[in-house]
């Protein structure tokens, strides 16, 4: 090994003390993310008497499953809304990735004549928009999305921010020489996009899919705006109604109890935390699969010189 290479390796090495400091910071950040979830779960399995007497505690004085028993009594409604959320998240993510990446690819091609004009069309809504009233009138009155499952999918399908990310990625990562060589061989734009661009864009696909899936899963606002049919409520909208408005539960025909019976039997504090756990658990179980795909995609598609 030459003296120059040895010196460079020595300069690039991290000191043990610095490495220990980095590990400590990462451990603290991890605990900041994990401990609140554990804390919420512990509250959800605490008895109402313990919460009333001792308040919130990381280690409950008295355990109780009344909150989950209450939610189990609403399982038919919750499972129906869970199915709506899974459908909306799956279809919206697939459709959003397809539309966003194709738009970004088209805008990234320097030979496209309308590239500058459409780039401004995509960019301007990031700064200015028509507001909530305008979007509601378009979606509810013009497109007739009121009480329609597409009201939960299409308004969130394409984001200007995601399109700009795709355009920047394609422009800086995909060499023009690759596109030109395939065009010389007679390949169409669809062939170039499907067989050349997408296979070396897996990090981008994983990132956009991650953004979209989290956005769809956590969304409840679209249901609040456009959905009155309880059969089309997403899980987040349903549980938000259950958490904030007990009258909704009393009007649920599957329950068969009066409002007063609900108020006397419903755990107030622990059920709120149980609802949070029910919302977080499915997407938390799915996240490791996204993360593995995202990390593996970072090492695929390198262009060798």
C-alpha cells in the first residue's frame, strides 16, 4: 500500500470516541421514537380505576383490557373500515407511483417541447393553490366524488413535490447516453421507460411508494370532507369519530346499545390509547418491508464508467 493511500485511509477512519458518540445519539433518537409507543400501549392496557387514581404511568399499577374489549365489540365496523383503508392505500399507492414517475420522466427529457411549460404547471401549485373551497367544489360537484371511494384516492394521488423529485432524479441519474443508445436501436419511449429507466430507479420507486402509502394510511381528512356513508369510512376517520364523538357510536346500528349505556360502559382514557395502537400497528408491521426494499434499492442500478 502506498503512503498516499495509507494516509487517506487513516484520515477517513472515525475515531472510537466519535463512533461511540454517534451510537449514543442514534440510541437516544431510537428511544425517543419507541418509548412514546410503549407508553401509549401501557396506558391502553391500564384499568380505568388505576388511571383515575394514579394517572398515566409507564408501568401500570393495575392492568385491564376493557379498552380492547370495547373495540372488539365494534369489530364488525372496524374491520369494514380496515378493508377500506387497505384498499385505498394499495390502489392509491400503485396508481400514484405510476402517474408520478411517468410525469417526472416526461418532464425530465430535454427534447420534450412542452417541458418548461408543464414544469411550471406542476411547480406553481406547490406555492399557490385554489384553496379548500375550490377543491371541494371540483371534487364534490363537478367530478361527483361525494360518497365515492375515489374521493379517498384521486385527490392525494399526485403531488407536485413528488413529481419534482422524480424529475430531478431522472434528470441527474439517468444518463442521456443510455436513452440515446436505446433509441438508435429502435426502442420506443414506453420500452425505454419500462425496461431501462424503471429497473435503475428502484430507490425512487421505493421512496415515492413510502410517501404515498403513509399519506393514504394516515389520511382521515378526505373522509371528513366527502364521505357520509359509514360503509366507506376509512379506519382513521372511523376511529377519529369514535374518539371524538361518542354520539357516532350510539348511532351505529351494529352496536345495539343506547347512548347512556355507551357512556357508562366505554373506557374513556384507555380506549383513546387503544385506538392509537390500532391505527399504528398495521403500518408499523408493513414498514420493515418498505425499509428493506428501500435500502436494497439504493445499491441497484449504478452506472459504471
